């Protein structure tokens, strides 16, 4: 029995449960950052967005100490549920989880057929020479907004306006992210494994992202067989929040063709 089950996690859902499943994987900012993706995909698919273990006050099992562990746990649950052809849509660290799931699915026989397609939105996780990921853990709120948003004023939240509970939750989420993603938010070996990916893949990137630059995103797409790359103008690390229309214009034709 898989130790991690989607039904036991806080779960946002949209769409017809009888439709094809889209597993939407959030990044460090938590589940609210992918809510527009869930709503959009729910018009044509069954979009399911779990809160990752350790985020938003949920328990983090001892068995999950890395992105690889979390990816394997999600894959095992999907396989046990009998889901096939699942579309993985991951934002930031969620993109890393999606890539790890996709490459594990090519190596583990019991996961064969579980992953049908991959959409990475400004994902981290790989190491690209000359394009380092910003040191997220060294950034204050203003610094994060400056790097992550095309319009930093829109993305900035003054910490003084947060409640003690909100600050505690942010700190807890950060500790979880550090535990499973590491200080560098990358796996040096991952890029070399992505050449084995078999699922159709779309890499979407905000043109103004300075957490991980568009050049980083293009390098990621270049190693995945047949992957498409779409750059979203007037958007940073979360293009589905800053420029949703352009994001859907890149996403929808890809999904229609798989």
C-alpha cells in the first residue's frame, strides 16, 4: 500500500471526474499559486491539485526527504488508483516534481503508461552551466518580488501586513522546501536523465523570470526529446498569474494535440 494517497492530502479539484486527469503540482508558494491553472484545466479535464506534504501545516512523512521521494510517492498513488495518461502540470518546484515523475515512469515497469504528458512552467531542478538558479533562501520579500515578477509591485507583500500565523506558515513551508529541494533547488544529475523522457512535453517560461531565466528554460527544453518551448511576455516566474491569456494560448493547443 502506498504511504501517500491523494485523498488524504488537502486537494483542490475542478472538472468532470470521468475526464482525463491533470495533476497540478504547486511550487514553494503553495497551492494558491496554481489555483488559476486548476480552474482553467477544469473546463476540459479533471484537474487535481494536492497540497504537497509539509506545506500549509500538513505532515511531512519521514519517507519523503527529496523531490525524488515525493515524485515516486505520487506515481505510486496514481498507479494504485489505475490512472493512465495523466497530464502532469508543474509550476516552479512542481515542475521539478513533474520531470522527476516523468523520468521515473520511463524506468519503473509498474509506472508504465501512468504519465501521458508533461507541462513545466518555470520549473527548477536542473543545473544549467552559466544559468544559476537564484538563491531563493537568501532573498527577502522585496528581493523575491524583484526576481520573480515582471511587475514587482504586484508580487510584493509587506511582511509587516502578515499575521503571526501567516509568518509561521511561511517559515514552515520554507523549511519543507529546503528539506526536499535542498539549498540549490536542483539535482545535478537530473538534466542528464531527461533525454530518456517519452511523454510529450511543453516548457512554458516567463520572459521576465530572474529566479531561473528563459535561457535556463530553453536549455531544459533542449534536452527533452521533442519538447516545445513557449516564452510568455510580460510575466515572471508565475506566468499563469501575471499573463494568463498568453499562458493559456501556449498551453491549450499543446493539450489539444496529445
